C-alpha cells in the first residue's frame, strides 16, 4: 500500500463535494511545484476540474472505482477522500452499498464489519493450486477477526472451477459475483 500524502497536503490539493462524492482540484500553492511557472501552468489548466476521476475496474459497473495521479503517483480516490474527511490513512476503504464508484463519505468505511455486519460471512476465491496443477475454489470464513481457509474442491478446467464458485456464492449469498478474487492456494 502506498502511503498517502498528509491530510493537510491533500486539503491543499482538493475540494470534496460531499453531495456526489467527487473531488475537484483546488488552486495549488507554489510550494507544490518546482517553479512558479510550473505552478501557474498547472493551475491554469486544472483548477476547478474533476480530480482523480480515471476509471479502473472490471466489466460490471459495480467493479469500477476512481483513481488518479497526484505528484506522479496514482492513488485511489476513495482512500484520498477517506483521509481528507477522517484523517485516517486506511489500507482498504470499503463501500457500504457495494458500488465502488460511490465515494460519498457516508458510503465509505475502513471497517470490514460495517460492510458485512454479520458475525460470520464466507467468500469464495478461485485460485491455482500449484501443488496439484489444478484450479481450486477456496472458501474463506470470517468469524469476527478470525479467518479460516479451506479448499472446497479442485478442478481440471478453469471454467468448471468458475461455475462451481458461482454456484457456491449463489447458495451462500443469494447473488452471483464476478471472478475478481484470484490467487494461488
């Protein structure tokens, strides 16, 4: 995780529109730049324009989130907003309504359990089982702060593993999820 700039620095860079969860560039001070000319040129081009509004993510609108560059480094907009509003540099920011492009502060939390208020929930992860050379579906159970991992089943083909993962998620959560969690078992 990249550490964010200080809250003070971020507040010098951005306005936060709480109504729609968007960031706008402020007129940045000269000490943010190598020269007064660079400062003037940047402010003339970017002041009052949308900031950190590049889109990244998957095929579904629910998988998309905003990010952008600040001083030659990419940052996720939700983490920047969370730090501006709370002062916390959260490693992960969770979206309470599940929409990653909804960065209103009331939709952001650094607490996984506010997103999943049940004491227990499970997730299914598609992974490559290197020890056996097969695709596997791993079930992760979260109980409070404790996590348990177990391999549900191994498959010769990736498509079989994806179908099994989707069926297990439908049974556990009542809704299909996309193949976004990948890893090695």
